[in-house]
C-alpha cells in the first residue's frame, strides 16, 4: 500500500444485467503508474467496468488483479481503491476535512496523523483553508476537487475517475483538465479515467482503450489510435474522417494500389487478407487534406468546389464537392489561403497519411 | 445539497400583499377553530367550579394546585412512561424495518406500507376489543403459551400498561416509519459506495453515513409518535382498564362525566404544556447536532 504503484489486469470480464450484457469479455492491462483511459460512447459499459474494478458490482465472469493480488472476490473495503464518482458523492453531513479524513478514519490512522495528511491532500487539490466548509458551501469545481482529495489521501493502489469533468462548465473543465494533468505527474498513482470526451482522453492519457457495446475495440497510445485506427468505428469515434472505399489493385511488398472512383489511385500499406479485386477502405484526417486554389492545381490533383465553410476560431472546416464525393478538410485560420463558399479548389494529400482500416 | 437556498428563492414567495389574501381564510379558521377554544379552556381553568356551574366572577389557581395531588401525578407519570415507551420501541424498530423496506422492489414496498397502515383501517374501539381476544387471560397468546407448557398461570398482558403499549404500538409505529422510509429512499446510493471504497464496512456505513443523514427524519417521526401516544384515548381506556388510567381519559371523565370544566381545563393545559415541553426538547436535540447540523 502506498509504495510502488500497482498495475491492473482485468481478464475476460463479463457483467450482465438481465438480457443486456453491459461488459462483454474485457481484457485490459494497465501498467503501474500509467494514466489509462477507457473511452467510448454513452452506454457502452464504461461505468460498469469501473464498478467491477472497484468491487461495487460482482462480475459474472473473468478476473481482476491489482498488483500481485487477485481481487476478483475481495470486498470493496479491502481493495484500497480511490474512486471519484460522476456526481462526487460527498458526504453532505460532514465538513470538507471530515470528508477527506473519512478514509483515514476507516483505516484507523492515528488522529494526530490525520490532520497533516488531510491538509496535504487539500493543498494538492488547491483547497487549503476550505477544511471547515460543508460540501453545500462549495462550487461544483471545488466539490470535484474535494472528491479527488478524498480519493487520493488514502494513497490508493488505483485511482478510478468516472467522467470527473462532465458536470463542469466548459472553462472549469479546461482548468480541471490541466490540473489533473499536473496531478498525474506529481502523484504517479495508477489511474483509470472513464470518459466519452476524446480531448479529455487524449490530453491526459498514456494509453487509451476504445470501447463499443461492452467490448474493447482497440488499445493504444493516443497518436497510435488516431493515426492507425483498427476499424471504422474507432476511426469515426476519434473525430471526423474522410472515409474512402475503393478496389484493391496490385499488391507488392505489403503495399497495395487502391483505385477510388472519382479520385486518383493511392498506394497504402495492405491489410492482412487484402487480395486483388477486394473492397478496401482507407481513411484520411481532414487536417491532412490540403487545399489550393484550382488555378494552381498540380499534376494529378482533384478539383472541386467548396460547398460548406465552418469557422471554429483557430481553425476552419471546409467541405469540398469533388469527384462525386464530399471531402472534409481542416486548415488553420490564417490570413492567407482562405477560401469562401463556392470557390474552386484543388485537393491534394500525401499517400503516407492514408490509413487502411478494417470494416 | 445546494437545493436549500435555491429552492427557497425558486418558490419566489414574498410575504406581503396578495399572499395574505390567500392565507387569510386559513388563518381565520385556525384562530376560530383551534386557538379560541384553547384560550377559552385556559380562562375557564382559572375559575372555580361551583355546584351551580362555572363561577366566572372569581379567579383561582386551585384547579392547578389540585393537579399536585399524588393521584394525578401518578397518572401523568404513567402517561409519560407509556408514551415514551411506545416511542422508544418505535424508534428501535424503525431502522431495521425502514432499511428492509427501502430495499424492497416497488411492489413489495407498496404492499408492506399497506400492512403497516392496516391498523388504521379499523376503528380504535373495535381494534381494542380485538386485542382483548388476543391478550386476555383466556386469550390467544396465553392459551397458546399454556398449551405449549411455557407458562403455568396466564401472563397479564392487558388491563395494565403493557396492554396500552401493545394496543398503540402497531398503529403509531407508522408515524416513525414513514418519514424514515422516505429519507432512506432519498439517500444518494453512491454515498454508500463512496464510503465503502474508502474502507467502511457495511455497519460503519450505516452508523457514519446512513444514520446521520436520516436521523432528523426519524426524530420528526418520533415527535409525532409521542404526541399521538400522549393524546390516545380509546385504546388506553379499553386495554388499560380502570386501574391504569392515562391523562386523556381522566380529562374525558372530568369534563364529560363530572362536568367539571375548570378542572378539566387545567388537566388539558397541563397535558399541552408537558407534551410541548417534550417536543421542544426533542427539536432542540435535532438542531443541537445529533443530526450532524444539516442546514
Ligand atoms: N444496474 C443496471 N441494471 C440494468 N442495466 C444496467 C445497469 N447498469 C447499467 N446497465 C446497462 O448496461 C449498459 C452499460 O451501462 P454503463 O452505465 O456502464 O454505460 P456507460 O458507458 O457508463 O454510459 P455513460 O457514458 O452514459 O455513463 C447500458 O446499456 C445500461 O443500460
Ligand atoms: Mg457512466
């Protein structure tokens, strides 16, 4: 306890609620000290997974190990896990200090040692001096931080965060996000964050697992997932994509020539199982699609017309009708190279930015 | 948590102006139907009773001095003892029953509440008569225990304070159970899990989270329960018998059989003062931190 950080290993976890299988055979290994995020759409089983790890729910199958110990059957209070609930779940009848000290009292930490540890935890979440307040006298962001202090003061083997930022307004969320990023470095506790927010997941995590309908679709570092999504679901969930389906031509040295109706043919790394004549899908992120004025179009460029423009402040999103497709492009909002609705443009891309995806 | 202050302003009631127009009739009705008779009773209790009737021309505190007679002292003590005993039993039963109830499914809860309400479906006199069939010397309980060979002579289960407690407890328990049940159901279920992940065993969750957050509701129920016990009339009269009278029955006798309204008034005022005293002490306890000082 409280020594070297522990890892988590969940094997073939299954949890059913009547006819629905909320968690359908999850294998996740979190490394010691890692900040790991489970990312997925609403209802995919993220909270259920977290509750299985915490011991609030008993699995219908599979095992959970934290560090060297098999905790599959261990009662909640014996797991030494810090859990931050989506609604914070602070004890309304206790002061902030009493809330934070609750776990210490349960662990029979001597009274004299509790005070300094509570003070240090509150300092860590930048709430020094708030110990005497009641939760009802705090803002949402402050309550959030009390919940965090309450979870870390016990020096848990594992810190679980269930959508900790989703109840905060946009600015506060940004603040808390950078605070969490700081904490992560200072504390070094193995942490599992559950969220449906890609920015949250990517900015905080060492690795991310993308979930769909109770299953893990892919695990990897944020850039890995973004650049090489395992399938169309992961690609689409991590942001807007251009998704082109064409036909495989020649394959040589693991590189396939793929023909797309209306576009030029491209050379992409072949997926295992691709044969000549097969259907193949590749993706291209909008920010990798270059736009130039049609007059300056180079050899092999595809020319089209801009039919949608959306300014995001620092970025501009374009939709281009070209080759019978709707192509998405994103560009920095500079003074130069801006296009207007109806402009004729040439689109270009580097084949190295294309990623083949399984259906 | 935050809903306290927000809730108040959300109601948006400013006392003044048209509000009195709506409150007026209700206030007048209360004044006429409740406070006026009470005031009159108090005045009457300060007049002497003569064979010719109430002597409204002279004033006296003799009626109150008569209360100091040991007989009335005993009756008052008995009334308090029985009332507090019923409240104590109700409070002791409240958490086990309430926690069990709150854990049932919706249908189970509806049926269980119906069962706990059932004492009120029967008239108090009929109900008390029913109890005599069960509690009497040749009643169900005593004959059952005798046929099992557990007792030789019948237990005295009625015509004493035991009878009053047994007769009132089932019906009056409801008033402790209902508020507590509502409070238990209103608890955020995550508080329980939060406490457990922090290392609390189930009994620690109960003592440190569940009880502090629901105690105000329990105490509110206990206060209602206590006042109902103090005021109960029919069941104590029938199950307590002639030697075990409670204050409300004495007041009935003095007022309606002896027609001694001045002394009956003094009895009523004394009962009111004692009951209110206990209620205020109990409320003081709630506010004074037993409930964890919720705001
Ligand atoms: N106690 C329960 N009883 C029945 N079904 C449940 C229960 N808890 C969750 N489910 C179901 O299991 C599935 C997964 O739920 P879960 O709460 O884990 O989703 P989630 O990924 O956390 O979603 P969100 O992002 O909306 O919080 C859902 O279909 C949900 O309806
Ligand atoms: Mg959830």
